[in-house]
């Protein structure tokens, strides 16, 4: 059975842990934030769940002894939605690109920033409630993501690893997005587009030579 590490945060993390522990396909070794080191033998990846800000979660993953080489999957509960993914770590997405894309596609960034600041403060106190069904659904999506990573259900491609499944409470719909790496990101190693490939730049260069 494939071994995985699991870092739970707060009540949501505990409820997800309860569901994952019943898995017949994966063996989860719970690592309490701030306690001990990573389990041995080394797990395939790390799964986290909670309403804790992702920067704090990432710091806890590193503090538990998992370096940037190790992939981790965040299950994040927010006030009006929860999300599963993307895989973060070498060969997948990085938190900086994910944060940048979330800000880029947020149509109400000002309000979101305000709400997130309040939420970040409240999340530490584990004030956000959730339904048990949300924890079960998040755990189910996480299992699907793990099958993808382990190659038991499909061959995990970089696009697969970068996908985020988001469930919005207002509509009840599940959406799947892909986190595009920022050009020049040192973690995602995406080269910046060559200037010579820009049609406008090429036209200007051609006109300059002709002139
Ligand atoms: Zn990146």
C-alpha cells in the first residue's frame, strides 16, 4: 500500500483525516504540525488539510522535514469554498505562482484582500465552520488526485499535477483549473518568451532594418 504523510490543521483537518484513514489504497501517516520529523520510510507525498493560510501550511511542511523536492497537496477550506490542489513542489506548481494566478483571476481583488486578511487572522483560531460533507468531498477529490500521482488511475502529467479542483458553496459546482507558471519562475523553470518571437517586435526590427 502506498504510504503518504498527512498534516491536519484544525477541525477540518481532523474530519478529512477521519475519511482518509479508511482508505483501502493509501496508508496515511499523520504528522502533527510542530511535532517530530517525517515518517520512515519516506512517503510518496504529503497531504495537508485545514483552513490555515497556505504560506503557514508550507512552512509547517518544511518544518516537518519535507524539502522542496517533496510534493504536497493542500486541501484548503475558505469561507465560501474549498479547494484541492495544485500539487506543490518540484516538477509541479509552486506557491508563488499559485498565489499570483489567484490574484490575477480575482475580479474583486480589493475585497478579497480585505476578506482574506480577516480570514487569515480568524483561521488561526479555527473559527470557520464546515459541513461534514465538505470534508468527505474534499477527501474524495484528494484520493482521486493521489491515484493520478501514483499512476494507478492515469499517468500523471505536469498539467495534471498543476490542476486545482474548487468547490463553491454558492453554486455547489466543482470547477477544475490549471495553474500556469509565471514566465521566468525560478521554481517552475519556465523560460521567459523570447522577444524575437513577438510579432510586433519582429515588425519593428524589420522596419528599422529597411529604414
Ligand atoms: Zn512557479
